[in-house]
C-alpha cells in the first residue's frame, strides 16, 4: 500500500516539475523518475526516451553522442526492435543472421558488451537492457519503428510520457546510402535496379525492404505526432546535424533539460560507406553467418586493425544517374540528376 502511495506521489511531483519547467539535477531526478521505481535494494529502470530514425539517417552517431552525456544512457543493444518485432519473421531473422546477439542469452549472461541490432520479443529481456541504468534519461534507437505502422501505438501504450527524438534524412540520399551499406555488408550482391524491382514486386520479405519503405518517413512522423504531445517530440534533420552537430546537441539538451556541456563530440562511430575490397568473399561470409560470429567475438582492437585491410576507405560506390532517377521516381520525388 505504501509503495503505491509513494509511486503516485512521485508521479505528481514529476508532473508538477515538468509542467513548470523545473530541472532538479541528475541525482534528484533519479529518485523522482516514475519509470525508475525502487523495488527493494535495487531499481527497475525502463526507457523514457526514444530516438526514432530511418536507417542511414545518422542515428548511430547521434545515439553515441547522446550516450556520452552523464545524464543520458543508451541501451546495451542500440536497436532492440521490441515494438516492431512482429515485422521480423523468426525464420527470416535466423536465415539472414540479423541478430548480433541472441537476446535471451545476452540478457542472462549479463554481458556489458555493446551490440548494434537484435530483435527482442520478450518484455523482460527488453527491459533488462535498461535494468542497470541510473541515468535520468534512458533510451534506445531502433530504426524500424518509423516505418512500422503499429510501433508508435505500442510505444505510446508502453511509455505515454516518453520523449521522442525524430531524425529524418533526404529520402533519395537515404535510399542510396542504404543500398551502399547492403553491398558493403554483403547482404545484397545484385544491382540497385534489380534490388528495386524485387522490392516493388513484393517478393522481398517485409523486413528486407530497405530501399523505399524506410525512405517514406513522413507517414511515420505523422503517426508519432498524432499520439504524442508536441512538447514530447523534437525533430532533427540529418543534413543539419552533420553540418552543425553542436547546435543539434544544444537543441537536444534544451529538449531534455540537461547541461549542453555534457556531450562529447569526439565520440565517432559513424557507419561509413567505404567499398569492400573482397566482394565475393564478403558476400559468402555474410550469407554463411560467419560475419555475425566475428562481430560477436572479435575484440574491438582486432576489428579496428582489420577494417583498413577489408575496406578501401578511399573508394566509395558510385550510383549512376539512371539508377538515381529510378529510385527517385519510385519514391515519387524530383531528382536533380
């Protein structure tokens, strides 16, 4: 009975502080945050902030800049995809080696090693990603939520008071960047034109449609804006972020009411688009699942040593004017090719 009364009182205090624009500091907020409720000697933390972006819109770099702040912490798996898990068929996830980690095993092991992507289907496993966080703001950055029609509704039911950061990018450039990534990782071996035809025909698995569906960002933004109050949402454009990252982080600091000096811009984790040197071998390792195994087990230092050998950082993939026009036409946008 007393626990419930304390919880209600906490909610009232938070509501009052937020409605009056008060900032109580990270230490006090840890005890006043209703999503970080004391249960015995420990705290059960849940996410109260979501970075929702299209793939290839800079969410990885922004997420780690945000995570560098002492009042903000990123989930151990950057993209757990919990609210869009129904779009990832288990057979497809398994055959495509999508998961960087096995969600249940990862949680049970207590592994603190960061991972990029996995499909979490269990609420308990999902919340375990945040269980050790004592930060005022706890977030994840799944890039599947923006295109998934059901994800915003599920998210709003789960965390109605959450803050949302929307990160968008020019649709055409996003599509082309994603194709380059798919070729770089070995997930796709055929031409952009063939990939586009397969996606338009509908034969491609829903979770594998990376050219058009994720680039149609505005319906997803509209769904989120219809469910959350304007004061809960901050919109950021990729193009402005890369030109002036400090200004972007200042906007985030004001939105979250944290000290803007807490961000460390020296953290660099961009998903680059360098061309792979060994195309056939790269494709074989990806299809067989060996690249996933290497990602899981190779130490970071070894990965850093292998990158300049495996990738040609001075060479990027060129996209022809014809292919640019085809993708732009499919997206129904004008293309200055």
